[in-house]
């Protein structure tokens, strides 16, 4: 439990320090023109500092919630816009989460995901969920931009986690997640 408190502290500090990429959305008003231009102009979001400074267990905790974030945001946008892309990719994000569950179980790590859609233990992801849903509900074009933001964030975070990972089963899972996020990014880029 003590380690978990430190992870949350690192995440909060990362929001203040990073100041670029996706974190710019967390720090600014999601409906503002500046926020939208920062979000769409950023081709490679900075990973969370949390992803770059922790062990395998903490990495798995963050990654499963990040996959839940994608699922929950896409589900909300599917309900708003009725677009198949959000419905289909939200189902894929469920598969991504399912891929990580056995890794948590084999390490006797308690799954951090809340049953409630849009609820997260990680404060960065909680804030990001709220802001991305608001942005995505403002227009269909903004919803597509949200898809781009999420997938770029996933790709950046997974890339940094892979660079620091040495456990074969986690590497294999993260590589599958990375391939999935790259496919999702391509799908959103076709609509942008």
C-alpha cells in the first residue's frame, strides 16, 4: 500500500513537470482553443512520468487502468455519436484489459479497476477521462481527435514501459497492446 501512495505522488508530479503532449490537456481547459490545438498538434505525447520510473507491478497497474480509460471514453463517445468506430474499438479495449489480468493475478496484484465506467484510482487518468469525454462530446470531429490523443498516449506510454521492462510475459503483452494501439491510431487517422 505504501508503494501505491508513492506512485500516485509521482503521477501528480508528472502532470506538473511534463507540460507537453497529452498532459497539456490535463493542465488546460479541454474546451479551449489552445487545448485543442495542443492536443491535435502533438504527434508524440510525453509518457506519464509514472510509466518511466516504476517497477513491473506498478507499470501493470497503470497500464490496465489506461486501457480502461480508452474503453470508457470510447463507450461514452459511442453513446453520444452512435459511431461504429467507438463501439468497435471499445470492445477491443476490453480485450486489452483481459490480456493484462493474468499478469496481475500471477503476481498477486489486486486489480485496480473500478466496476463503474469513468472511475479510476489513478488521479491523472481520472482527470483525463473527464476532460476527454467533455472534449469528445463537443463535436464528432473533436471525438475523433480524442481517439487520436488516447492512442498516441497509449503508444508513448507502452513504448517507454517496454524500454524499461525485463519480464518476458509482460513484454509480450505490451507488444500486443502496442500493435493494437497502432491499429486503432490508423483507424482514427483515416477519419481525421
